[in-house]
């Protein structure tokens, strides 16, 4: 299990890097599309952390709902079921390919809040994990 834990914590560190980038963008004058992208990436990496910890294959997917379903197969995480990931899931592609996607600061802040919540939910389930709210890399 130690190797799985090391891999899971590596995914959390990568998520923390995305959260830090999102935070810097939100604290700036914008534009805020990059913050939405990094919030999506942080959630994706946290979900992949859950899969890694449980020794599951890590799919090459940006679909947060699909990744969450895979996580629920190995760890119920009831609080995560209550979070809608559909909008955030779209930010993986929308930010890069939709020339009209220019979200407001409020939209970016909401995406960031969801990402921080998912990070806490996943990291808190890891033994000796970094889940106690310290999302700085």
C-alpha cells in the first residue's frame, strides 16, 4: 500500500500546483479562464489520487464525472457525491478551444472553491496525507 500512497500523494501535490496557479489568477485582474482550467485540473488530479491510492488504473480522461464514478467503485465518499462536477469538467477543453469562453471572477472563484473542497475530501482520506487544508505546493 505504501507505493500506492506515494503515488496518491504525488497526484495531490500536482493538484496543489494547479490550485496555486488558480489562486494567483483569481487574485489578479484576470482574465479568469486559466483559473477555471486549473480548478478542473486540480479536481482531475485529486480523483486520480483516489484511484492511485486504491491501486486502480488511471485513465487518460478529463471527464470528472467519469473519474468520480470510478472512485465511487472503490471508495463511497458520500460528500463527493453531493458535488456537481459537470460544469467544472467542461473547463478542461472549453478554456483551450472556445474563443468566447471568458468567465467572470465569480465563476473562477466558484470553480476554485469546488476544487479546494474536492481536494480536502480526497486528501483527508489518505493516511498521513496533506489534507488538513494546506493546499500550497
